[in-house]
C-alpha cells in the first residue's frame, strides 16, 4: 500500500496505483478485508468521472442524454423538469420547470429533440424539448405504461403496459403484457403484440433493431429469455436463453435476461443476466460469439459505441466495464458510482465519453481516455494506418520530432516521413539502419552491408556515400556527430564519416556480435558494449582502444544497451526486464534490477529526461518504468507476440511502439500518450490541457 502511495506521485503513476491496490481486494481465498481508508482514497484517484451531476434535493429519478453533435448534455427528472448543459463545461444552457410531470416512465428520441413520457392519467405524451410543447398524446392503454422505446428513425414508439399492480405479484400469476407500436404521424397504434407471460415491468427495457424491423425484450422476471419480435407482423422470430451456470440451477428456461442491446451495425445482439455475464450473439444464427465475464453482480445496462467496436456494461457491482466487442477483451473499468449503475448508460457520438446514472440518481460523465481505461492498443492511435502501409515498422524519431523513419521489409525500403502531415519525403532501396545524427541534420543508412549512405535529415537528399568493411547490426553516431560506429567480424569499427578515415578498432574478446552504445556526456570518448556470448558489459576508451571497466550483466539472448542522457547510468535488458548500472567515470556498479515481462525483453530506451525507461518484449507488451525505483508505471499491451520496440518522442510525452512481422500478420505502429497510456492525437496537442489526473 505504501508503494501505491508513492506511485501516485510519479509521472503516469496512477496506472501503477491500480495494479498495486488490486491484490488487497478480498476474494474467496482471502476473505478478510484488510483495506483501510488509504485503499479507498488511492483507488478513487485512479477511477474518477469527468463530472458528477448530483442527485436532486428531493432524490427524484434523473436520466441524461447527449445531443447528436455531442456538444450538449440533457438531464431530465421524474417530476417533468429538465435542464440542458454544455457537454464540455457542464454550464447550464437552458431549462424547463416541472410543469409536464410527474412521469411514470420516459425516453428521449434518437435525435434528442423530443421526450416520450408516460403520465399518471393513462396517456403517453410526446414533448418538444426545444419549445416545451406537446406534439402528440397517445391514449387507449388498458393499464399503466411501464416501458417506452423509440424506433431508430424516431417515427414510431413501442410501449408496454400490463395488469400488474406491484412486482410482488410476480410468481403468483403471469402478467397480461402488451407491446404496442405507435405511428406518431398518424397518432395511432399500428400493431399490438401479446407478450403475456413476459412479466415486463418498468425495471426492464425493450430495444429496436437498427433497421426498425425487429424488437427485442428480455425481462428480469421473464423466464422465456430474450425474445425477438417482427415489428411488421408481431410474430416471435427468435428466443435466446442464457445458459445455466451449474447443474444445481433449477430454472429450466435458463437465466433471465436483465438487459439487451443491438449493435449499431445490426449484426449482433448483447444480452446480460443476474450473474453478471454478458453474451454477444450473432443475430441471424443466434451463435454466442463472446461471453464477457468480470462483473460480480447483475448487469442492468448495455450500450454499444456507434462504430459497433465497443460495448459498455453497467452493473449492480457499481462499476462500468468497457469491452472490445470483437475480441471480448476487457478494455477498462470505471469505478466511482456509490450504488447500482442503472437507468441510463450511453456513449456520446464521438465514442470518447460515457454518461451513466446510479440508483441514488447521481449522473456521471466519463472520459474513456482516463480513469483506468485502455492501457493497450485500444488506447493507441495507429500511425500510417491503412492497408497500403501494412508491414512497415518504426525505426526512430528525428531529434526534433518533426521527422520519423520506417522500414518496409517486404519491399526492402527505408522511408523518411514528415511527422505532422505523415507525408512520405524520401525512400531508399536495400537500406538498413536509419540512424539520426545527434543534431538531426543527417541520417545514416547501411546499404548492402559494405556502404554507409548519409542522407539530409530534412529532405532525404543523399549527401555522401562511405565505403566500409562488411558490416552487420546497427549503426551508431558519436555524440559530436563526427564519427559512426559499426560492427565487423566481432569488432567495433569507428570511422570519421567526412574524411572516411578509420579512427579506431575495438577488438572485442568474444567473436560474437556485440551491441554498443555511445556515452552522450563524453563527447565521443566512451563506448559501452555488451557481448551476448559472455554477458559482459565493457566500457571502452576510444582514444586508447582499451577497456576501462567491465561487469557481468544478468543479460538475455537479446541484450540491448542504452546510456541515460547524463551519461552516469547504463541500462541493459534482461530476460524479463532490465538492469541499471551507475558509472562514476571509472567504475560500473549495479544500481537496480527490474522485472515484469513474461518473455524476452528485446528493446530498451530512456525518456529524454532520464526519469523513465521504456522496454519492449516478445510477450506482446511494451512497458514504462520509473528508472529511479524500477517501479512499473504502464503496460502498453495488445501487440503481436513478437519483437516489440519502443521509441520516445523528443517531448518525452509520447511513445511509439512497433511490432515485427509474425508469420503472415503484418506489424503495426502505435502512438501513445506515454504519461497515461492513452491515444496521443495528431497533430500533437498540449497533452496537459484538460487531462489532469
């Protein structure tokens, strides 16, 4: 718990707080609750809503809705009053006093311009939210209206009325429920569906398919499962039950469906029940595509993002979970409600915010870019998205961040790009490397293993071609930009690229393929190498060609070296993390060892300020660490389980990760907000604006 307290003070530390506090949650193996006030305080910092709209003084039911442009937020109370607020600031724009209520049940139209409300006088009225006037009055109900649902085009509504006076009657008899479909232009019912036995109440919902051709209802007291009706004839088309969880369950019809929601593309339907599981089904076949498990109690609300990619679920366990609807992966958990999440859960049109209400009628607005949401590729923005860019891997930023380099391995082409416009500047065939000089003026490429070509770092124009010994591995510029190091036959060769003279040769004792890194603070006098054969790190004096000091590293099969910006600390990858050594000018001493990857760590880089380290692993994750404590701050997951590299932007706030080819799967390039693990916009904004934890 103390570590979690310290983590909150670190850059992006709130993400570490979540992982450090999670083990304290009681479970079946550890039922004793040892959490003190510190636990609740720290977890509340991680999962905060953007805004909380408090319940009304009279504790009246409230629901919220977004306008189509996502710029306004409406709050409606059961007494008939409503208020319109600015969606960004929460400031009041317009309001209507409680002159139209009270409401027994109400729903806002898809265009958010009208309100359909069931009144205690046995009518349903349609209210114009811009004028406060009634446009339709629907009559002819046998009993109080319990449920209302708008058709997707807003031309029809569905209502449910039944003969139950109180929920306590359920079990004593099956209710006589009617679903009526109303044509608002004609102001009359055009279809009545006999849903007797469904036991639908005001606690349930009915949902139109996106094309309006079908209507689905579940019902927490409806043992018949999820029913799908034809809206033109009233016929029952399908019935989907939730499977029994154990042989001890006696409900032969399966678990009751508390909630159901169609995907906006109309191909899938989600249903959820009392035990917290959520099923996603194929509409045509009824096949279960995904079962989403994680909620501890009943799921009452389901809401799809408008692009049908993500599903949000609201539960009695007081949390909202966001899922990747295609893969079934949990993307994040929103905590902060103090009672059941019920009545309302909706995405904004852009898919960047959710609005939710709880049992005590508090309304919350959530940003999906904070509060524990995605720390994986759901939260990353793809660079060079599109099939024409498939197979490209990221090779590095220019020192100013205005250019970057990619490698198209399939076509053996190195490419130079403009960061802001993502326009291609230049290409070079049969090239490797792509390493920037310290000032960003030049780019060094290794061509056909025996030539180094120097590009202009802005235009991609060829400046010079230098003949070298047959080289392998990476190139490395000296800190003063005058020399380039390369590997040849177990040695490190250093040349002056302008005169083409060889400055020195470092005769590595092990004839393998050592990796190397210049010490930026030493001008060009110090070079560190690590041998994969003997796992020894050596510090070389360039002028004399002699080893100053050496140590044995923990090491891995893919050792990678990097100096921090001050030249006083040297990091080396290990099999599951990294090791840091301190350098005092004469001697290397071990500082710390950090571990957290489940497979080989193959990449390591320091943030520009030296406070953080980014690593990439074959486990499909990149991680960001506190370089002083070794504490893991963020996990950026979801990559292919292959070589993952991580490259800091010069501003220290963004990170690019890239994958290598994995069989037939082409690699992707992702851009992250490295402080929080969420999407970094392009062009780059002020990442501090409006994003305080």
